[in-house]
């Protein structure tokens, strides 16, 4: 069964092939932003986290993740918080300990 309307070289398409009028833009620029900030989001205050993750402790101390987990499991020098299987470290107590070292 022969195929009709098949071009020999699909890389050489013309404007007529694409049905684009040369004078009509495909997109118009707008002076206004796409999304206006609402009063709700502008009043939202972003708080910095109050805890570190163990991976962040490892980066701060330039040690491996395993060594950071071992430190968190054995230390009494800063406050370690366990939430289920997650471990978090109080930022304030860690920063105080780190400054004293």
C-alpha cells in the first residue's frame, strides 16, 4: 500500500508545511508577571531550620556520613533528637559545642 504526502527530506520543511503565517507571532510578551503574589504568600515568614540532618553534620565536620552517625549515636556533647528512624541535631546545641571545640 503506497503512502501519500510523505516528504523525501523531512528536515527541509517550509512555513507552508508548518502552517505558520510569517507575520503572526507565536507568543506575545506581557509586561505583567504570570502570577501575581497574593497577600497570603507575601505575609508568610520563612523560618530557618532549627535542626541539622546527620548528613549536614558530616559536611560541617568534614567527616563521612557513617562517622557522623556514630558521633550522633554516642555523644552527650550536643542534643540529638530521634524521630522514628530519623535523627536530627539541635542546631543551637551543636553550634555551641562546635564553637567551644
